[in-house]
């Protein structure tokens, strides 16, 4: 198995995450950085034709602790082949439109621990479909230099248009397609798919659909959410027991 941890560049990661809470911090500076980084997003497919491993990423919080979780699944069977969970002190507050600054450190730390190298990461959050075009999935993709896809449960910005030829509804912001509304299971609410990094929107929709065989939420992000939630319950119980 290839080591995912050895292939990451921590210095490159720090260059993508320079905004920290300090006397010089401002949301205006952070938004300006998001717009700059969004120009680096690759909207073309760089992942292999045949995907062997697909990962899900999610983050949970409890009592000042951030819990990063990543679940790696075999793409054919959707069986779990590896998972990693980390705890970090939460160092960035919840600020609307700046969620990635809060969530990337624990997510990155969990991904670095992987022994299997996923072909693509499905992230529980927005990608390009973001007011500053840099949601959690896009920011994480740039930070790790890997293909990522944003899979959100709600629409953050834009307007959903009628269903097109691909069977999904484009999400438009003005004249720009920023994502897709996708019904993964008949009779369920849609999810909102957008490019993270190094993947086309068409391929992103295909991958999300292929990973949502029994639930509305694609299995990789569903499993990552379960991991993070279980770890949160354990930590909460430890605090309660003491």
C-alpha cells in the first residue's frame, strides 16, 4: 500500500493556510485570500479512469476539541478498508463562509495518518459552490494537492436550474455554473455537489452517484460522519464520567 502521509508537503499546506487569529486578522483579508486561492483550482479530471479507493472526510466538535475523521472505501464494494480519527484543539471560531479555516487542520491531520492513498476525497461540505469559490472541499484539495469533491446537504449560494441532459440540475451564480443539485436516491432530498480540486463537475456527479447506493448521502462521507460522531460521543462520555 502507498503511504498517503509521506506524499504531503507540510510547507505547502502552511502556504495555503496562512490566516490565523491574530491582531491583524480580518474577515476581509480571509475572503481576499479565498478569492486568490480559488484561481488555482483545477476543474479538469486528473484522477485515474478506474478509481480504486475513495475517501470520505468529516469534522465534528466538542468542548474545544476538533475531531477529524477520514474513511477510505473500496470503490467497487464500498467496504471500509481504512479509517483514521484525530483530536486537535479548536483554534478557529465558527465564522460563516470561513469554515475551511476551522476544519482543514483536523481533516489534514487525519488524512496524513492514512496508509492507503485514496484516488479522490469526498468532503462533507461545499466546494466551488461558495460565495468566495473556496469552500472546505476546494481549500482542502489545494492544501493536499489531491482530487476532492464537495458534497453538501444544503445550498449555500446560487440558484438551481431545471434538470439538464445529465439528469442533474445545475446550480448557477449569474452566468456561471458552480455546482449541481443531485438526487442520489429516489424519494430523498438532493445533495449539492461541486468541484473541489482536480476533477470536473461531470465526473464529480458520477462519483457521488456511484457512492450513494443505499443512502442519500454517499457512503464515504456517511462513514466519515459516523466515525466523527462516535468519537465525539466517546469524548463527551469521558468528560461526563469524570
